[in-house]
């Protein structure tokens, strides 16, 4: 962790504070390019957007995948106020970002949030694998 990392992480925490002040969940993130310049920044807007996926990390990962060449994306760093959730971690992996630096870990965040009350989703399958495979087979080759 360099002094620049800490400065940019504080900027991400500032975006989280901005989100909270706007009535949104308190999470913020930014993306820097290879030279440390800020390319984009976001905060959580899941209340205002009525969108459960409006996490800043996911929005930045989608932006990077859409707007950056793969080699540029690989040279970026995401600074984020909290460790990305599973949804965002998957999007970050698919977007090809090079590095993520976070302030608060999931383990440190969990006691600050209400307990999860939703029951786990029932996952049934595999089913009809031959029919589903026929649609996919050959697509990637
Ligand atoms: Zn997330």
C-alpha cells in the first residue's frame, strides 16, 4: 500500500460519504488508469435507481468493459470503500480489471449491517442438459 493508494482509497471513502449524504447506501469506488489518473468514479445508487445491482464496483466494471481496451483495463486499479460483494467480484473478474484495493473488508462490514433475513434461493439442476448443451456447443470454437 503506497501513499497514492491511501489517497485514492480516501477519495473512494469520500464517494461513500457522498452517497450516504444523498440518502443512498454508503459505498463509493473509483477507477484509475495506468498512470494513476482517475478514469471514472461512482457511488451506490440502488435506492434512487430502484436497482439492486447499482453498486459502484459493478457500474465501474461495466464501464471499463464497454469503454476500455482489454490491455488498458488490465492496467487499471479500482479503489473501493468496501470489499466488493460476490456480484461485483464476478463482474470485476469478467471486466478484466488489473487490481482492486478496498478499505473495509466484508468481515468488518458485516457487523455494521442488519442480518440477512431472506431464505437461501433454491437451486435445481442440472436438467435437460442435452438440449441446453446443443445450443451452446460450438459457439466458443
Ligand atoms: Zn457489490
